[in-house]
C-alpha cells in the first residue's frame, strides 16, 4: 500500500496554518488528541481511539515448545494488520511500509524491551511454554498509528488473563477452564510508552508538533 501525497493546495494550507501558530484541528503544537480506551468482554481485547485513529488489539495464547536457546522462556508474537478501508488516502501498490514501521515500533517497545516477564510463561523447562499472540488491527487511520497501536497492544497485554495449568506426573499439561481455576493476570515489568512528533521547516524555523494527524504526516 502506497500513501497518496497531499496536493499543493493542501500542503500550502498546513504550512500557512503553522505560520499562524494554528493546527488544522485547532490544537496547540504540544497538545495531543483525546484518547479513549475500551476493553472488550473477553480478557485481552482492547480498542483505542486517538482522535480519528482507531485500533483494535487482541491477545490469544497457546502452549508450545520453547526455543532450544531459551528453554525456560515463553514466546510473544506480534502481527499488524491494515485494511485498505481503514486508510482511504492509501492506494494499492508495492510494499507495506506503514505496516513494517508499526511492526518495528511494537517489536522494539514490547519484545526487545522485555517488558513482559517471559520466564513467567514457562510451564516446564525445555518442554512447554506459553506463546502470546498479539494481533493489532488498524480500524481507521487518522494519523499517529505508532502511538495508538503501541497503547492498544500494551493495554491489551495488561488486561489479558491466561488459563492456569497443571503438569501431570507423566508430563502432560492440563489447561484448566476459568470455572475450574482462576485465570492468571499478565505481569508487565514496565510500561512501554510511545510519543510521536512531526517536524516542519517553516521559513527557516523548525516547528515541532506532537501527535500528528494523517494530513500533517503527509
């Protein structure tokens, strides 16, 4: 998917507003849009609205074998989805730059930061661990997808509860329903925060905007 650039008239409108210390949506330069976080009926389901941007994050889990190099650590996989219907200013074409960019942000903030205690996901070393799957879907692209996707993914993880298990004498793993045993909450050692700024050169001056809209990003 390739982003359609702004017309010369649209670009001129953005710049002229910035010269007058005004953003198109009326915000101050360092003012973010309103944020709304809603959790679904099931644990690990979270919808984030950041202005016109809407993102859905859903956590699921399954028991898998650990990596040989990390026999006592669970796994976490992150997937980002962007429908053409969510971004009318995109056209079909080569590449998926925006998806790749968001994927890198989430991998760095969640996986590489090790905010999730992956050792707590170990059931039986070298035999079985929990794998968390984080599906992030962009429902509407109104700008600043990185911040919205990061918030949705982290909030969904924090909200998620996994089933309890019992390891039998023969090594079999029994996964209990929530009626049999209380679900176990997810522990995050730290909360990754993402803040995006847009920089504009206007008449030899550098203007910094927080939480850019999709028009400001283009």
